[in-house]
C-alpha cells in the first residue's frame, strides 16, 4: 500500500516571489513578440520597468524587513527570507539585464528604421549637439542643484525612483571630491531635439522622423557649467528605489485620512531597497553609496543605459505613429442596453432581467450612465458605493457629487489604503465630504476591495434596490485596457444583502450571513472550500465534476491543497491565472488533472470567475477576490452568483471556453514553475482570445 502524499511538502509549491518574477518575464515576452506593433513593444518594456519598480518597493522591501527582524519562518516552498532574497536577486538581475539588452540590440534598430531615433549624446551631429546644449542652458541649467559631500555638506537625501549622477570633480591642487546631482523629474527623460519629414512611402504618406537624446547624458556633457574652475573627472548615473509599502497602526489612528497623509509623506524616506548603476562605476564610488545609503552590496544592481525603463512610456505617448500601435478599438454597448433612448430607462431595462457587461469589449459608459441617471432621477432616494481605484479623472465620482447636490442621500466608502492611489483617493474623499456625502474609510484592519454600487429608488410597488456588481474598479480610464466583468441587477435578495453589506461597512453591524452574496472575510473562504469539496464528492460518486477558475493570483496554500485533493479525486481543474501561481501542475499523484494557463496580451486580464460543474447543474460566480490570503481573510470582497442560465452558459462556453482555447497569448505553467508558450498544433487554427472577443 502506497503512503498518502504529504500535501505540506514544500516541493509541491512554487515560491510566490519567483512566480511574480515569472509574470514579469511574460510581460517582457510581449516586448519581444514581433507580432505586436513596434510602439506597443516599447510600451511593454515600460510596463516591465514599472512592474519591477513596484516589485522592489513592495515585495523585496517586505522580505528585507523580515531579514532585519531576524524572522526565520519558511515560505511555502521551504525558503528562509534570506534565501528568498538570494534567489530573487539572481532572477531579477538577469531579467532586468535581458530587458536592457533587448532594448539596445533589437528595439532601437527597429525604431531607427521607422524614423524614431533615440540617440546617445556622443553620437549626435554637430547641429544636434548645439540644439541639445542650447536646451541645457535655457531649460535644464536653471533647475539643477549640485550637492557636494564634505564635512560641511552631509550626504543628501535621495528621493525614491530618482535618477542621479555621481560626479567626481578635481580642484587645481589635484584633490578629488564627490558631488551628487539629481536629474530633474519635472523634465522629459527623452529630450526631443529634432523632427523632420521622411521620404514618401508606397501608400503616399510622409512619416515624420523623431529625434531624442537622453536628459542625463545632456546634463553629463555640460557639467563644466555647474563646476566652473574645477575639472569634471567622471559622472556615473545611478537610480534609487525605496521601500514604499505603507504600514499604519489603524487601531491607534484617531483620523485615518490624516494618518494616511502622514504615511504618504513618510514613503519618501523609506529604506533603500535597490540601487541600479552602470557596471563601469568605480568601486570607491559604489562603496561611498553603500555606506551613505546604509545598504549592502546585495542591493546593488548593474545595468546598461538607460536606467529606468519606465521612462519609455514617453515614446509611446509622444510619438504619434498610429501605424506602430494597436489599431483603435470601438467599444460596444451591451445588447440589452442598445434600446436605451433616455438614461433613466436603464432602471426599466434592469427590471426586465440582469444585464451582464464585459469590459473593455463593452463600454464603461453604461456604468457612468447608471449613476448619472440615479443622480438626476427624482424617484431615487439614495446611492451607496465603494470606491477603490477611480483615478484622477473620475466621472463616477462626479455623478455622486451631483447626486448629493440634488439632495440625494449619498454614502461612499473610499478605501484610502489602495496602494499608490492613496493621494487620489484622499482628494476625492475631501471633495465628497465637502459636497455633503457621507464618507467612510472602511473597517479597521481590513482593506475594502469590493466593487459595488446600490441605488435605492421609490417605485409604484414600493422601494426597489438596483445594484451594479463588478470584478474591476470604477475607473473609466483603466476600463479601456483592463478586462473585467460586471452585472446590473435588481434582485431582491441581493439588494437585501447589499444593504446589510453597506451597514457592515459604515456602521457596527457584524452581519455573518448573506442570502446570495459571498463576502470576505465573512464566508468567502468557507464557501469556495465547500464548493470544491462538493466537486470532489461528485467525482468520487461518478458524477460530472469540473472546476474552472479565472483570477489574477493563486497563492493561498489551503486553497491549493483543496485543488490538489480535487485533482487526486479525478476532478478536471482548469486554472486561468494571469499573475502569481504557487500551485505546481502535472505532478503525478497530486496535480496531473490540473492545467494552468496565463494570458498576457493587449488587455490586462483582471476578472475573477469561479465555475463549478456541480454534476451538470453549473454554477458561476464573479467577484473582486483572488485566492490569496489577503483577499480571503484581510479584505472586504464581494463575490456574486450568476443565476441567469443564458449568462451561465455564455460565461462557461463563450468566455472561459474561449480562454482555454487560446494558442497565441496563452502560456502554460510547467511543473518546474516555468511557462511554455502555447502554439497551434497540427491543423489547429491560431486563436487569440482577446482578438476573438474584440471581433464578436
């Protein structure tokens, strides 16, 4: 008799940080993919750079804190924090160098051929240098502040994500000194120095040639103007990344908004977690930075130029070459809402049946229209909504402000702890409060991540509650590039649940039971566990059993073990996990019935879908929660059932089924933690799920 497999064995799990770096590798693959338009590939490099900055600011900083605190707790895959850091450093260094090399060796030559020239200062023509030097004198020079380092000048504070020059200067006596100069982030990193027309193309169009030079190189070439009477011996660029993960003691905070503002200010002074520099920087300068930044050599990362790939966003936004970008996509209006002639008619349409909406293929406009109609409808008594990431331009919040001005009862939960959106959310919270909106900041110790809006309307047969429930944020901008699902409903039981939920969020209610909604941290974990165990029972009794989950991340160890048990029982498990996945598929006796796919493409896959075959009585749930400890236990999340059988079949076959057919953007997770890109086999036709959904 074979011994049962120990599902706590660390070898059965993939390290979450390495899994997250594998996601960054998939983003980098999109930059390398020649099927993508050229400027979109540049954009993917910028996204990769931004993602890596956030990885160090949040994930690496957290592990460094564990090391400093002497924490020895092992990760799920059996590593100590110090061992994790070593693996992260090796993997991250290789990834970042690969990205830099690809930019130089492949993308720059391709951009040259398309008339987009990113030039090194030393390679500029005489007239181009004159133009760059003139820009230095007129624009750059007045805002530069060189800072010396000596007994009278202590080592200056260096801000997060700043690019700097470490400068060696020599006086007439031959004494060498150090100075630091911040490259201004108020100026474009890529300075446009020339724009000229190119030759006529076959189609008769005349493209413009764009010429750019790096800001830091222009500054380095003109340093003599900053240090008259001194010799500039060398200038070496370096870039700083600091710990930006805000920690607040909510139980001790009298005013959460003020506490958050103070914490945001402190973020600028977080510990240094990464210093990137050229390998040519001499050892004595490296040692000086290590000593004064209070870091170790382990925080040094060696790159080629440019430092800070995130600045490549500038090329994408400023070069107007639509032929080098994705063709524009005209978003649809959901069929059920096409007959809408007046915004207020949306309530009548919702009364006839639930309306499913799929962004970015469906426009976000109906969501805004729903709230605008509620604001202006004299029969509407109240609006309640959660706000997580709405952005700086927020038509949703504008609708709430209008509703308050028109005398509606408006209550809004603004989550101040939405990472890197704190300042924007603080601004909206103040604006809403000034308009007379009841604003609350959520529950102590929990981040409110749910996406829900409720409109309370007086009708001839009494009070009716209309809901919008979603997997994604109320953000009109990101709704064009994030894939998400939402639903309009006036289901009575869901309306009652929503009322209870808002009372839970705004008052002291400790509601533990909901009729239809699944709410974390109240009953989400236990409900998903119950449904997985139900599939296991169906499989063991010879019934129909299948699980399909679509999510951003699968990290929770208990959930992974349940999925392993499902696989062992013969349940077919398909997982569409865009980002981190700590589950190892394809392990004999454990997970050979589990198939894991990650889709990375034009749109960011963001929806969460939970499908259970349930012996032929299919059930589908949508919501804001991934299977991570934070979503299951430390956030307020809402997951909602899809009860319309037409919608259930649509989500099962047309959405989930289509994602599982993808053989263009799909990457298949292997047992060793690596990903293999899917390819058409035999006579199989190419199938890109995002392109397919755009064409429906």
